[in-house]
C-alpha cells in the first residue's frame, strides 16, 4: 500500500546557514513507526535530488513522535547570499511530506 | 522567592506583529514581556545604520512601543526584556528614557548588557590565539577581516539576571541568545544555580518555544491550520513557569490562536540540529527528554527536561560584504504561460552572455510552478495554468554586471514573448550581499558588562 507522508505527519522547516532543517511529526504512534522505518537518510537524500547537494543527517525524537533532518548544502548559500525565493527553506517541510512510502 | 511567574513573548523577529506586545500587556496578566528582535541579517543592517548615525543601530520600533506600554508596565509591575538594543543598546536605552521623561514617568531603571560587540577587538582576539575559524569551512577570519560588517558574541541569560538583580525594570541587550531572554527571569525569580543544568535546560527550551512568537500558538502551523481560531488577533505564547522547572505554554484567553501538543511540537523542531545537543551559553539542552501533555484548553504542560553543562565557548556571529545581487520578475499569462516564461528566460540569458557580463550565479524560477519545490514539482497541464511569474536573480562580485542585469529585464516586454506584464517596480537595483561567518571563541576572552540607567 502506498502512503503519502502528508497524510500521516505534519512538520516545520527552516534554515541553519546553508543547511535546511526539516522536522516532521507523526499524528499517532503507528505513523511514527512508519516514519522511523521508511523515511531513512537514503530515502530523504534521493527525494531531494537536485535540491540537496550535501549530506543528510537524521535524528529521532520518539518523545515527540518526530524525526529531524539536516540537509546540508541546500539553500543556495543561505542568508542573503541565496538567490532562492525560498532562501530559508520554509516550504521544504511540505516538500518532504510529498514523499510516498510503500508500506506492508 | 516566587513559585510561579508568567513570561510572555511579544515579538518573534524585527518586523513581527506590532500589536502583539500591546495585547500581551493589556489582555491578561503577565509578569515579564520578552521580545526577540535579532535575526543574523539584522545585526549587519543595524551596524550600517550606526555607521551613518552613531545614535542609531537598535530596533527603532522599541521607543514607539514603550510610549504605548510603559505606563501599563509601570502600573502592573511588568518587566520588559529585549535584545532589540542591537549594536547600540546604550542609544536604545537613552531613547526609552527619553520616552519615560516625555510621559512624565520616573523611577524607571534600565539595565544594559554590553561588550557582545567585538568588531573593534578582532586583532586583539586573533593575537590571543583565537582565529575565529568559520565553523563550516574551517577558514581563519583573517581572510575576510577587511570586509567585516559586524561581529558579535552571543551572550546567555546571566548578564540579564545581573541586571534584574540590580533592580532593572527594563533590560536592553545587544546580541543575546533568544532563549536567554526567557531563561533569565526564571533564574532570577526562582534562585536557580548555574550548575542546575536540568533547570537551565528547562528555561532554555521554554525560550525556544517563545522565541518565534506565534509560531507556537497556531501561526505557520502545518497541522489542521484552518482550525486555528481568530488569526487576526492571534495570541502570542505565554510561559507559566514553576520553580521546579516545569512550565505550561498557554496564551491569553481573549485572543486568537491555539495551543496544542501539535502546535508546540512544530516550534520545538524549528531550526534545530542534533536534538540531544542544543548548545547555548547557559547549558546543552536535550530535546529528546521533553515531555508534552495537553493539560487543558490552550494549555500544554512541558516537563521532564534534562540538560548537560555548558561548553567553554561562546558562539560568535560575524557578517561581511560578499558582492552584489539583484532580482526581478515579469508575469506571463495564458495561453502557454510557462512556455513563454521559459522562452523569455532563455532570451535574457543569451543577452547577458552577449554582453560578456560576469556572474557567480544566475537563477531562474517560475513562480506558480516550481519556485518552492524545484524538481519535486510535478509536471503541469499548461492549458490549466492561468499565469506564471518569471523571477530571475543574479549574484556577482562585479557591481557593473549586476547593475546591467537590472536594465535587461524590462526590454523583454517589447522584445520577447507576448501577453507579458508586471514590471511596475522599475529596474531591479543591486543589493549588497551579506554573508555570515559563524565561529567559536573561548569564554575567557570576553566579559559581559552590565550598566544601569535611571530616571
């Protein structure tokens, strides 16, 4: 069965220099199990091909049913250096939630 | 010692809702109003203002705001803490004293936190053996020393605590951490000790929840955002803090917004790195220890927070001039809006090439199609698209190239694809690019200083 992350999670994103931070939060425990299992560092790196040009770091916060990602080399230089309309990565949380996962 | 205090957030950045701090002091009871005005970009803007006029360099909204709220704060004994002093906290404090004088208010003590500005001390710091190496690239600051616009140390809560202990009713700082503004009144009121790291972390995390204003009370909330009541009069967060380190995030009942485990969780995840190591000058807080519980309508209890000792370093934020950029746009209408915008982009790029201009980067975005999500944006059916805005931006160390780019956009209206409009703003002007230089510095190389002004 295919599930779109936006149906099981919400979140927020922002900037840390040229890196974007994306936090995603499952609505329930079952959803968090799916995030933990399927939204891996590799899956996120592949999803953001052409957007993220650096390393992807992944952190777990089971207490908040959440995952936090740092996407390095993603914001076109960050700050006022970046020419991007979304220089602060504000819309990248929903970009991640576009991801579809194949669950059993 | 008090058992409980109410700390209200009044501002999430310079440019935030002007009415918010006024609502916080008038629509319910609070003990402290804390306001964060400083983003990284703000410091360089303020430094430029101070270079032009030595009496400027702080958030100019503050005197106007104090004119409205000082009499109320005085009557209700609300203390105000802000980092809006920017690169000139003394001038900011004097402007506020002027306001008090005009209003005929006396008996006001303003605490000022100084010495975070190290721009004039760079050589001395380098000779002391600290090259302020860029945390991302490892390069020494010597490489950009001549281009520095601002350099500030992030102080924590303790200089503010000192000001409160000296009787300050208002505390104005320069570059203090956003979280320190909220932690400080807890340390002061509850008598917490520096080495009580769980408590330091609790106050720090409370500060993280408050520092972006309404982002924890329903603003920019990605969950069921359309269920958030009364955005127009959104209530900014209030932290009801207890002496044992537990706290409740809430808001004034009379205002809009909502406080749920979901709205608070989103803010907890905002702009963090490794959640087990949230580093501030006061402690290293562990976000994986936080427990949240809905304890009533618009009330979220936050507890069980753990933390570790602070590091031996202050974070330093420097900014420097790094070339020029410009950005402009044109709007293309149906039919085939995207095809036309893409054609116009190619024509423009060809002309820039023929002119032999020099750019570090040229970026084209198609607003209405892919400006937010780039290659993740799915293909669109052009027949269903009414219009597309072409946005082109350039960056270069050659001012003339950026200036000439600004003159090449408008000609596309008469010399390119049809049904184009939206060029009312004139030629895009070159802006100075401000780049950041994050670094670490041993805490021993700088001592915060606290002064009190009184009227």
